[in-house]
C-alpha cells in the first residue's frame, strides 16, 4: 500500500492524530477510548487506518496495554507538534480578530530580569503583540516546546540538553552570559566588604536551591575548588521569591543565585551583591526553538533581538561595572 505524503493527507484526519497522542499517553485501548469518547472497536479500526497509512506497526500490544515502538514514538511526536500548531493557529486567528499582531508563547526560568524587559520592549515595538509566559524548569519547558505548546524557551543551554537525543529537534541560540552570584541584605557585614574568597563564606548560613540545580552545583564546586567541604544550606528552597524574602527578613543569611536572579533582586532593593572570587560561570543563557527549515517565526526573532538589547553582561573586576551585550 502506498505511504506517500499525498496518501496520508487524503486518508488521515485530525482525529487520527488525536488517537496517536491519546494512545501514547493513556497506554491502553480502554483509557484512550474513554478520553476520545469512542468505543474500543472504533478506536481499534482508526488505529488500523493509521498504521496502514504509514505501512508499519506503530504500537506494540501486550497484556499491560499498548506502547509506541520507535516508529510510533516518531509519528506521535509529529502528531503532537501538528496539533500544537493547530491550537497556535486558532490562538493567532482569535488574536488577529481582536486587532492583535500575533501571539508569542514563551517558556522561561522562574525569575529573570531579561525576559520582562524584553517583553516590554517587544510590546513597545509591536503594540499589538500578545505574549503568554509559562515559567518552570528548562527541561520541562523544552518538552512543551517540542510538543507544540510553546514557541520558544529562554533558559540555560546546558551540556545535558546539548548531548541529549533532543538536540536534533532543537535550535539553540546563545544570547547572554550567566554566573553564580552571592546576595545579602544591605545591613549584612559582608555588604561592606570589597573582595572575598569562597573560603571566607564557608561558615556563614546559606540560602540555596536544591542539589539538582545548576546554581547549587556551581556553589558546591566553588568550595570544592578551595579544598573545602560544601556547606549545607540553612534554608534550601527553589522559589526565587522566597529566596529574596528570607535574606531581606534575616540579615545574617547569604543567598546563592544566578546572575539573572541577582539583577532582579538588586532592582527591587534591600540587597547587595557580595564580591567573591574567583567567578563561577554558569551555562550560557539562550533561546530554544524547534528546528525547522523555515526558521523561527517573526515574533520569536523580534523577542530574541529584544533580549540581546536589554541583556547585561556579568561584571568582571577589569570592567568595574556592567555593560550591555552587543
């Protein structure tokens, strides 16, 4: 049987794409049928049509249910993207009907100074643009990008992602530098110290994120490089909002944060950056988009340009200040 693209276009419907996603997510015919409000015989018939269209078995049957094989995973991924693009098309049409220039769906770190500034600048340049921001861990946001739920993700370009099986599906673009920063309340004794080594901070009570984060790993490395056992945080917390609150309320604490977080907290006031050497770099920050022959959408390109314009490079001892990324 022919499996040409023309054949698939003629024979397959959007309902078939929904079927693939439902089966992959649910894992059983019964659960997928319930999700799609279909009978199991009807669902089985549709699955047969899909597999006939591709000329291959896409799901493996077992007493435990169904699971996509390698071919099924590839087809299901594309089905998710196409359904996501369809949902995006509806959002854009709805926006255009109300006078908007388009909708930009951004995934980002939970706190960043660059993204809010870039969004504001984008809106100044394109007042009709609508922006939807989703916050969370970069790996989770990247998966949502690949599923077609987001247009781009701003976050760390980590070795983990660059060496993963996801890289062929992604187009990462480096935008900003990042590094580990130490913050304290303005009333802290360290706020008046011009230069410290990491060993000088070994005995102070820390506020830091969990061990599986890039910031915590950089903090641990800073002390290991000095031949010291990394300190256990007095307060371990992932929420950036909580980090800022506790160091303002408890002036004996110091906090380990990324540079983008430090920019945000310094702008709010009440905290100072502690000068510590040597500088501990973090993975570069950039924009992830789905790899495509036509390149990123104009709104995504405009957003990346805005981040480059508002981005600030971390201060070094030689520069004595902050300057914008060119």
